């Protein structure tokens, strides 16, 4: 029996910032952002879209009544948790109106959280093959106005249904992973913005990739001649490109060419959504599946997950016979095409808006009447959702 991703969907807010406008405002050559960083636009979350509402919006279209009945586990992976104690997954459980007899929890390890959730979910369905698990990655990447990381912000969520005999990607049990404590990116409890040692974070990412690639090769997991694509955690597309380039001298030219071509398809969505932290790797997966028309069932894909702090994992899966029928390309392309492009002043004004932290009551304006789930405000120290 095989286990893996049965269905996948994503949500990103309905507004974005053009990075050429950001470059002009910050008096930077636009090519630094477009080529040097490799990003074109970034999603900007309005105040009524937090990680809970985005997670619920990503999962809203995913589950049939039969899927819902089979759910035994719900995990939300996030760096941007909304409560020190209560799991965001419980808020999502309520918004999706799920049945009570399941385990519901949140996992945090920077951008690795959803991969931890996915691996836990795989173990769960291997033990309980008649049940299913819902894993959602949801994050808002915030570095601050005028910060070096500003151009690598973004917002969005990816929802994945994990089951036996999956329709999209069967995942292999064997993978390679590593942990080490680093201060490359972190966010203390008192801060709404992340701290990053940008160059150091790139070094750690690349060295963990090199280490895991070497381990996987030693265990004959990479088999590059057979690998149809290699997906990366994409905080910005240049980061994944740098990791891929390290393979140029290690693998056959034909294999490198194939991986490079597929890499281009995998970054198309991320380049206009921005960094969504723990969902970024899985947005790359959706982007590859929906933008490379030559992918075939039976092809094998590698996935490199990286979470600052730091944790990394390289794992593998095989595309399933019906994977194309499960894609929602038209809906995703419409979601991305219909976003409002913010002016710099609108972006900066929204960036400065925040939720109350003193226990007073707050009503949050509606940013998009068409969206299913949103934060409506705060009352009695409790977030209110619709
Ligand atoms: N035309 C073309 N390219 C240009 C250019 C121009 N006019 N001007 C500069 N560039 C190039 C530079 O040569 C450089 O390229 P290389 O990286 O290939 O050398 C690139 O643009 C970036 O320029 P800088 O080195 O000057 O960049 P910076 O100091 O402004 O910072 C950054 C870039 C470190 C990525 C910063 O945006 C940052 O700190 N981001 C947040 C941290 C991050 O995302 N780290 C990634 C790994 S950690 C992770 O993955 C977890 C996570 O999600 C956070």
C-alpha cells in the first residue's frame, strides 16, 4: 500500500505589491529584486487574513463529506502562531466544521513545520490506513519596512489531504534529515517581525542541502537520472536556484538540464506570491504540477524542506496515475490574476496596521467580500472569525 498527498490546494490574499514599485521606493535597481533575488510580486495580507483564516480558506474546497468523515488528524504548521497556548488548528477545526473525534494540533519549526506535519500525518495513515489526515501550512512573512528582508515577504497557505493510495504523490518512507541550532532567522515572542542574518541563513540552507544530498546519494536515494524534478523551499527563487546550481558539477548534464527546466515551472507561483515560509515548498509542488505540461505519472520527485533555526529534510515521491485530474490550475491562476496591486502608500499603511494587544474590543474591516473565512475582530481577548 502507498501513502502520500491525495489532494492539495492553496490560498493567498487578494492583494499584492509589485516589486518594481518597491525597488523604486527603496531606491534600488529593480533588477536586484527581479534577477538578484528572483521575485516579481509579493502577497500582502490584509488585517482580516491571518494564518487561521488563510488556512481555512486553503482547505475550504479540499474536502468531500467522505474525506471529512475519514479525518483522524489535523495539523497546522506555522511560524506565525496566533496564541501561545491554543493551537491554530483548533480554530481551523471550528471554521471547517469538522467532527470532534480527531487529533488537532499545531507544529512550529520555522519553514519546516508543515514537513514535520506531513511526516507525522504519513506515520498516522500508515498506522490507520482507513483514516485521513489534513496538513495545512499557513504563514505571513514579515521582515519590516526598509529591511533587507522586505522584498522576501509574502502570505499564504497550502492545504494537503494525506491518505493511503493517494491520487497525487505517493511519498517514500525513507528520507534524510538533520538538525542544528543556528541563529539565522528567528522571531522572539515580543516581535511581530522576524529577525534574520540573511547571508548566514543562505549559508546554512546551502550547507544543509549539500549535506543531505550527499547522505541521500550515499543511500542511493537520489538516482538523479531517474529524478524528474527537485523541489526546494523557496524563500525567494534565487535561493532555490543557488541550491540547484550546486548540483551542476555533481550530476549528468542531461539530468541537470531536466531539473533546471522543471525548477522554472516550480517557482512560477512563488515568484508572485513571495515567501509563505512553511508552505513555500508545497507551493513549489503545486506550481510544478500546474505549470509543467510534460510531467508524467510514474515520475519521481525530490523535495528539499528547510526551516531556519535549523532543520532540513530531503524526501521523495512518485506522481500517481490520476494526479492531473486533482489539479485546480484554472482556479489558482484566476486567484493570482485577480489580485489588486497595492500602491506603495497603501502597502505601507497596511503594514503598520495591527491588532490590539491590550484586551480591548476591535472590529476588523472586511477586505474581500468574496472570501469564505476571515478574522472579524477581537473580543474578550478572543479572536473572532467568520
Ligand atoms: N542586478 C542583478 N542582480 C543584482 C543587482 C542588480 N542590479 N544588485 C544586486 N544583485 C544581486 C546580488 O549580486 C545578489 O546576488 P547573489 O546572492 O547571487 O550574490 C542578490 O542580488 C542579493 O543582493 P544582496 O546580496 O545585496 O542582498 P541583500 O543584502 O539585500 O539581502 C537577502 C538579500 C539576504 C536574501 C535578504 O533579502 C534577506 O535577509 N532575506 C530574508 C532571509 C532569507 O530569506 N534567507 C533565506 C534562507 S533562510 C530560509 O529559507 C527560511 C526562511 O524562509 C526565512
